[in-house]
């Protein structure tokens, strides 16, 4: 009775297994055997190595959480109270506003102009960067004078480039003084010796004091006068100079021109006027002078951006010192924070009050030092203000102004 071949093989494998178990050894699987063959003697498994060496942790790493966008918070503007108006009849108010295009302003913002006229009652107002050519001005002037009835318009145009710069100054008209809004003349006549005044004991009336004597365009320097950037209005007690200072441009291409040519000649021009009578300078000066005038002054790009370069800020300080001018708003509100006149439309910064203070009313020191004086004949700055609430979200600049007590 012989066994079949298959039964013989099963009995042989069972005998081998029993022999191994009797020797106290485990039967290795093929997988375990393969690992043992590859691993050197005494080597630790990956899990064991990780347990003793944290640097070799093989467990899955936690995903780094994504940074959440910075939450925007509106910068709190300091309250800058208006000074109570001086005695009626002895008040002189002026406004300046960079409208960035007069046509759209007259199409969409006439209510703002009407509000400014009714609430501020300016004797003098300048709208900057009207961007019109002389041939196109008649329709805009008609609309403008519908709002500002009782005023006369004086225009300065850019002849160098179309759709660029330009100022229009509106002066109150009335009896006495220089007549209907003053005469327009060339720069040379400003610096010619004046005729000797006749002696009189008659004092000018308040109405006469508020009438312009002359209106003059530009500085009288050819290389500067083609862009329509400056209008000077002469009154009995002072000059008012409205100015739209050149921007240094993208990549600061015009920085050298602005600092070493335009600013230098402008200082000389102002000193020439100051030799005759006090000066008020108002407009978009395209510079944020103090750290308080820049919402993000510590940002890395500030020193390389037009209007906030160290060169422009320093040059503005030199003008104040050299000519003898005072920043009227800072004089009255030295510690005010986040009081800006410009907000980037591209960056949508207006709702968050992330801005720059680029627009100013400057005045001769003598007009500041006279404040509070008992000498009623001496004009002095009475109030200075930023009308950022007047325009809402319309436009990138807001109006600024000041009031003199005559």
C-alpha cells in the first residue's frame, strides 16, 4: 500500500515545520526575509529611528495655514474745529481745489461747488487742473458762472500739452478798489517801481479792501510758463498766489527739474512779491511735508514715490524758511493726525482715509504773527481748514482754504 506523491509532500513539509518549532525559531515570511536581507545588522526600522531622532520624523506634516488678508480699518481723523468767523465785513476767505478735470466736475459735482459757495462764501476760489484749452473754455465758463454769480473768471492754460494742468481763478466783483474783478497783466509790471502814492486821510472801505487790484499769470520764466500752473492775485494788503506745482512723475523723471529749477525759481518769485507786501500761497503743492502728512510713512516705497521723496520734503521746508512762510493748517492744528487732502482712486483708499496732505494754504509770517493783535488794520490768518467731508468719495483731492481777518 504505497502513498500517493501529494500525500508524501504534505507529510514532509509538516515534519520540517515541526523541526523548526522545536528549535525555537519563527518561520520568516517572504516579505520579512526580504527586508532582513536588505537591512544591515543592527539597523533600526524607520519608525524606531523616528522615535529616537525627531529630525527624521516620517509622520505627515501639518499644512501651513494661509495668511488672511489684512483687515482694513479707517484711520481716525483728528477733529479740527473751525474758528468762529470774524466780525462781518472784515473777513476774507479763499478756497483752492484740484478738481482733476473741470468738465466732469461741472457734469457731476455742481452740487459740491454750490455747497462751497453757500457755506464758505469765498472772496476768491481757484479750481486747479481744469485740463481745458483756451478754444474750449466758453461753455465751461458759462456753466461755472451760473454757479458763481457775482464772480469773474481768470484762466491759465497749458500750451505745452493738451488735457493737462491749467488753473481758473474766480474773483468776486463789486464796487470800489480794482473794479470788476481786477485787471490781468504781465509779470514784468509786478516788479517795476510803483508810482508814488498820493497822500490821503481817507481809509479804504471793507468792500474796497476785498477787491483785487491785478491778476497775473505765470512767473514770467519761459521754461515754466507753458504748463498753466500759477496765477497771482494782488489785493491792497497782500498777494494771493495759486499754484499747481509740477509732479515729479513716474520713475521720478522730473524730480531734478522740480527741485533744482522749478522750486528754486518759485522761491525767488515769492521773495520778490514778499518785498512788496505779505503773500498767501494756496494750491496743490504735490508734496507731503511732515510724517503726519503721510498715512504709511514707514512703507519702503515712500522715499521713492513722487511727492514723498526726501528731496521734495526737504525742498518744501527750505521754501518755508527761505521765503518766511507758515503752514497755516499746521499752525492752528499742530497735533492733528490723519488729516489728508489726497487719496489714491486706483487703490480705493478714500473709504479708509489712507491719504496724503498735498494741498496747502501758506502765509507770510507777518500774517501769522498779527493774529490776536489789537491793530485792526493788520490782516492776519484767522482760520485754516481741510474740507474732506465736502466731496465724499468723488475725486482724489478735496478743497482747502483759509480765512483772514482784515
